[in-house]
C-alpha cells in the first residue's frame, strides 16, 4: 500500500464560520479520531488531500501535526459540497501497529467474461468490499478476475479467499455477474382484432395544492 505524508495544523476553532473561512483559503477541515487518542481537529491544504480522495486506491496516511507525534491513519469518510462537489470535511481514522481494523477497499474487475461472447452483459454490483486486516496489509484495491464467468454465473463475496485479511460482506453478496440482457416484449395483436387509437388524456390546469453540517 502506498504511504503518504501530509502536513496538517491543529484547529483551535471548530465553529461553522471558521470552517467556511478555511475553505475560502483553499484548506480543508478534518477530524482525526482513534480509540487510543483524543479526537483532534485539524486542517490541511485541499491540494494535499484531493488526490487521496479522488482515486480508486486506498492510501496509508502519516499525519504530520505540529506539537504531536506522527499519526498514522486512513480516510474513513469524506463530505462534499452538494453543488460544487468540492471537499468540505474529512474524517481520518487512526491506526495502531499490530491492531486489526475494518475498512472498505475498492474492487477492480479484470478480464473479459466468456459470457459476453454468449450474448450476456457484465454487471458490477459491488464496488467496495469490507475487510478486516492489519494496517500493513491494507490493499490499495482488490483485483477480481471475471474472465471465466459464463452466462448466468456470478462471483460472490464468499468466493473470495485471501491470506492477509478476511472479507466481512455476506457470503451471498454478488460482486459481479454475467446476465441476460433485458428485452422488452411487445404484445402482438390477435388476428381479427382492430387497434383503436387511445383518446388523449385531458389535463386541466388548476391551482396547485399547498405543499448543517
């Protein structure tokens, strides 16, 4: 797993106005939390955190905060502005060496399924998988080979076996499947029947009825 060092500063003010001011300066407010550490309100440059958020990989982060020892963590949650889609807040989960954690990692499908040549379509239904492992064993992503999937076959979470971590999703959860394409059937008219054009529906206008971070 890729390890990234980010310089951060402790936040003394955590009110809404202060967070808004930070964003205008090109900075992102965040919170570091761990069961071994008191929650720590931090801020860092948007430029530093942006590539770690908009990626399909999971990165191990070392947070450099003045006055504190280096803090190893991962991004646990991200909040976005609903209009601009800019990052407005980041939650960082602290890690401890030798202690297992639960985390979601992205799934990447590789290969061209046999079932596609048989007329099927590939459906990727589970894009992230939850696993439990040591911090050192966190994968950037999981590659799942779908090349042998035939029409009507699927790969389930229970099919995945790894040495360094366990999959926590329900064994029946479908990750990917090759299915029959949906075809809408149009009813054929019965012999001797005549099809009459439907009368248009008349719609009258009237007064419509009344309807934080």
